[in-house]
C-alpha cells in the first residue's frame, strides 16, 4: 500500500519537474538550437553566453561576425571560407561598425550610427586606432564580446547603475593607469558625490554616471572652458545665474576651472550655506571686497536656511494643533521655491536679488510662525476652562458631602 | 351629533390612557435601563410610588468605593456616547473629507476640540475601567453562581469596548491612524486559519482604503451601539436581580448592620464620583490633546508609529516580543478567564483557597498593564516597505558602504 502511494506521489511530481526543467532552459533561439549548426559542436560555451544577448534575438549567428563554414563539423573545413576567428581589438571596431555605422541596417531598430565616428574622437579611440595601444579598450571591452545586452537591461555592463563599475575595471587598475598618469580614485569619489548618492542610494537614473559628463563612445575629459557647458546641460538655471556673474568672465579666460573651482570634479560636493566663505578663501585673500561679498552671501543663505527651517517647524506645529493647513502649505511651497532660487542666484553673486529672495522666505516664515503661535495660544486658553470646571466639580462634591452628613446626622438622631 | 361628541371624547380618553401607559412604560424602561428598577411592572401603581418603592431600598453593608469601578466604566460609556454623537454631527466618513473634517472639529467647531479629546481619553480609560472592574469582580469571586450571566455579559461588553476602539482608531484618517490599522490588520492576517478571511472582510480592499473607512465607520456608529445597549440593559438587570455579591470574609456576627440607603445617600456619593471623573477627563483633554497627525498617505509610511489606544499598545508588545502565537496565547488566556465561571463553581471565595485561579487572573491583569507600559514605548516601522533591489552579480562587493 505504501509503495503504491509512493509511486503515485512520484508520478504526480515527475511531470511537474520536467516542465520546470524545460522552463529553465532559457530562450530557445532558432538556428542556434539547430543541431545542424556546426560552430556549437566545439564552442558550446560561447553559444551559452551569446543566446542571452540581444544579437541572438535578432537572428545574428556566429559566422556573421567570425566567418567560417557553419555547415561543417570538423576543424579544417569549419574554419574555411572567409574565416575571421577572434578579431583583434582594432579589427573589432571595424567589425562592429560594419553594421552599427550603417544607417540602412540600424534604421529599423531606431539605433544611432555615430558610435564608431565618436569613438575615433575619444581618448580611447585615439590611443587604439592612431596609437595602436592595445591597452586601450575596444567595443567589446565595455559591451562584452558575446553577452551583449541592451543598456536598459539591469544585467548589462552599460546599465546606468553598472557603468561606474564597468569604467572602474580599467580606471581603478593602478598599474594600467600609471602608464597614462591618471588617478584611480574617481569611482570611489563619485560614489560619495551628490551624483553618486543619487544614482546608487536613491536609484535616480536622472543622475549622471561617468558617461553623463565624459560622453560614452566619445569619452574624453572636458576642457576647462567646456566644464561650465557640461554642468549646464542639467543645471540650467544655475548655469544662467553663473553666466550673469563675474566668475563667468574668469572661467572664459581660463582663470577659473568653471564649476570645478568650487565643487571639484568627481566629488561634486555641495557647498553648504555655512561653508560659502571658506570656499571663497581658496582664491580670495582676507580683507578683499570679494571676500566681504562672500560673507554677505553666506549670511543671507544661512538666514534663509534658518527661516525655512522655522517655517517647516511652524507648519508641523499648525498640523498638530489641528488647524487646516492648505493655505499654509501653499505658502510654505512658495518659500521653498524662493529658497531654491537663492541656491541658484548665489552663482551670480547678485546681492540685490539674493536679498529679495531671502526677504520673501523670511516674510512667509514669520507669517507661519505667527499662525502657529496663535494656534498654540488658543490651546493655552483651553487651560483657563479648567478653573470653572474644577470649581463646579469640587463645589458639587462639597455640597453632596454636606448633604450626606446632614442626612446621616438625622438618621442617627432618629 | 352627541354620539359623535361622545365618540371623540372616548377616543381622546383612550388616547390619553395609551399615552400615559406608554410614557410610564417609557420612563420605567429608562429607569430599568439605568439599573434603578428591577422586577415586574405594576401598571396600576402610580409612578411616583413605584419610584419611591424602587429607590427606597438599602445597599448591602459591605459595598465600598471599589464597587464604583463598574459605575465609572458606565459613566465613561455615557461620555463616549454623548461626545460621539456630537462628533458624528461634524465628522464625514470619506477619504477626501475625513481628515479635513477632523481639522474643522478641532479648530473651528465651538468646543469641538474638547468633544474629540474627551472621546479619545474616554476610549482609552474605559478599557482600563472595564478591566479594573473585572479584576475586582474576579478577585472578589463575584462571578460564581448565581452571577455567571453577569460575568459572561460583562465579558461581551469588554469585547464590544475593544471593537469600538479598534474601529474608532481609523476614523481620524491621519498617518498614525492609517498605518496603525494597516499594521494591526496585517497582524490579524497572521492569525492561523481565520486571519486572512477576517481581514479580507474587514478591509474590503487589498490595502486600507475608503472601503475600510466606510466599514469601520458603519460598525462603529451603527452596529456596535445596538449590541452595547442590549448587553448593558441585560447586565444591569442581572445586577439588580442577583444583587451585589456577598463579602469574601463574612462578618462573624452575621449581619445585623444595615447598609446605606440608595436614595439619596448612595446617589449623592455616585454624583460626587461623576463630578470628579468628568473634571479629571476634561483636565486630561486639556493637557494632553491627541495631536492631529499628517493626513493619511498610503504611499508613504511614517518614520515611527505612535499608537493612541491602549489595546494597540498591548497587541503590539505581544506581537513584537512573542509573535503571532503570543497574541493568540494571551487572547486564549483572556478567553479562559472569560469562561471561568462555567468551570470554577465551588463555594470557595477566599483568594487563598483558590491559588490556581488567582495566579491565572494575576497573570492576565498584571500582564496587561505590563504589556501596555512596554507597548507604549515601542516605536515600530510599518511592515512591507523595504524594497530590496536585485544587485547585478559583478557589482556585489563593489557597492559603497
């Protein structure tokens, strides 16, 4: 009986297991699953890597890149007929470009075709193609040779969150970078920067990775004159304010390293309101008019920060007191907007406009604090109510006890 | 014409008699509801005499202040009904309007803040008052025959008080209310066998939503009051029928002394207690108002949940330290105490002669107070809000600290 049960259980489980195994097989790609395709007889490992990628999905096969005769199963025959084998680094660029630089091939996929042209302009491309430096990367070093995935595939080496790690494979290699006199701490510094925190901790893919500032295929560090334009692509309003101010002239003449003068490159650190003057002293000597201006800006920024914090706390107090805060919230948003504009306007060193904005923050903050105080005062007034309440309660108790004593006295007498 | 006149007079007389009878019955039923009357109603007895007869009796001589606990629980219940009705005038049970209507009550309605804070404080203290009353009854062995019905009905009233509080917690529709109820319902869903189905019916949606709010409001103001009034009438009638339980240590002389008169002596003492309790409640409401939190936001959990209802604190302490089975275990312990009069029917009333029962009772009542203190200090994060993102294999180990 037990045997029958065990058999029945096994029979019930077996087909499930089989179905599971079939599902785990991965995408079955026509042609490559074909047993008449000769390359996989020896290169099964390459096939396993290749079928994960986007090229297998599009029906590209081994011989499209490597040449040879896929209908042959034995060695001399298989490696005949325009056999390429593993292309060299330099040949790889031309090989990829044979499809990817061809608009007629790429139009259907909506892909750009400028990668190879861009690559020629990049530091990587110049080293490899002009300098024949085989330490420089080619297409397959970043995109992988066989498992080529779409950039929006989280497993891809060029997925936004993976890009810094991909670049770091070479750029954190001290021996390799010593050859070019490059530092190796960029990725480490980037992780701590505002951009790195946004990318890695907040998973905010609007934040730039390495390629956001350096370009991907045309990777090259921006020149001093270019820096402001690079940052300006995202920080548009800050860029406009910067252009209005005196620092923009210094940047145009190359005296100031653009945005990096205060924010550095890979750290892209924020300058908090209480560090403004300290940042100015990097270039400006004590006692100069410029430093006095910096101190003025710092005072105004600190005051606005304090005012905004007070407004936030007042809003919270209003909420706790149960006051309807729709209007107060709207006003707080206005103050917050002005506060953010102070951040932008700082870059123009325009004291008049800064004063305007911080006065706006201050006025709203004062109104909200006033409203919160009124609400709290009303709560305090509630306490006055306790006087008549306790007077009535104690008077009733006293009256009740006097009556009781009179009643009990009468009973005792009777 | 004369016949018509007579018919009208007859009808008027009949109407007057009917009205008088029904009014008498109405007044009497109110008196019965308040526990002032017990026994068959003699329709021929003038109502003034009926009251004199009913009010003139004397209490048992051993009745003391600790017997006031049940009365205090009832007083808090009346306070809850009065403030609840006033609140329901201004409260609007919908997702869009619940929170603004609370703000309206607190900041714009005359004495609205007091209605609300009295309601909140009474809702907390009524649980403690009921439990204290039950502990008194328990340790006095007042649940023993013939008073088992009073005990069981009392347990039913405790369940109702808890249900009132559980449904009322959600109604403010602020972040605290929303997430406390979400967490509590998740806890209930963890109860073996029945949890999932029960939560499905209570919540009416995959998350706490407008459907939940409507359900809780309907149960809070329509369903539960009917049960509460019915059980209260039953409870008071039983108290009048069987009287106060005899003392655990009867005086050796065996009576002779007479107790206090119900009217006016006992009522005056009750009145004093009422005045002091009301003043205390208002003081609590003034000094420790329930803050209005941020409006409920299903997409954003607050940093810490702050419960405003004692039962939530106790349940949270239970589930936090003992898990779902701890919650079930403590509930079963409470249930076993509830059903105790069905098993513990011996004549022994002295605590020393029933140590097992005393130990059980002490575990529950002291445990409840301990859990309340511990639970009110717990600050928990709501569940299910850590989104773990898959990390690409080659990136593991390379992530920033």
